[in-house]
């Protein structure tokens, strides 16, 4: 199996597990993506029947789109930068609010090959997972080319939500 085939298999397995968790909870999901450019939403909708739990997704590549579509405050972007946990959290919360879903995933990062800095090198990706009860964030620094960084980001976003759902079964419905 090639690396790309293995990656696709892992992503498909994560989507299948996530679909089961969401359907068991009667929960819906929205996505807000920057550096992944819709790859998370595409992965989710590759599974037949995903309309039962996937509501919608946004590709908010520019700062203006993050503000206009998801309600991310421009001053938050100015203060922390578009690639930050603060912005990932605001994207996830905005997606959940605007889509009227129980859950949302947000991703913002630097997939490369340009755009990195000493503080935020290429491969830096910030994630946000929003539920009715909390919003979690995390930053990862992935290695590889642009495709590899984006693929790793998709896997991490999906596995992160799946892990949170399994650790806190009531999280999707807002129950403690």
C-alpha cells in the first residue's frame, strides 16, 4: 500500500467511527477549514449517509472570510494571528453557532511550502473542537510537504473529535 492509500484508509476508518458516534448521539457536525481547504468536509461526505450527521462546512481561507462567515473578531486575528488556538476556537464556535450543530471542527495553519516563520514554522496547525459544553484547542507541528501536512491535519482533526466523544459521551448532547 502506498502512503497516500494508507492515509486515505486511515481517514475513511476515522470517518466511519465518527459517523457511528454521531449517529448514536443524534449529533450533528459542522466544519470550518482554512489550510485544509475543505478536505475534512470532503472526507466526511465521502461516506454515504453523511447527511444524517454532517450539516455544512466552510472554507475560510482569508482573514476576511473568517470574520465575515464565522464571526471571528478581526482584532482577535490581529492580536494572535490567523494561525492560533484563539482563532481556531473562534472558528469552531462560529461554525457551531451559525450551523446550529452540536459539534464543530476548525483548522487553521500553515501547510507550506511558504508562509512559515521562526515562531510559526511551516507545518504549524491549530485545531478547535466545539461542543455545547466546551471548546478545546490544540497546536501541532507536522512535517512533510503541503499534501502531507494537510492529510495529517485531516487525520488529527477527525481523531481529535472522535477521542473527545469517546472520553465524554455526553459532550455531544451537552450533558456532563
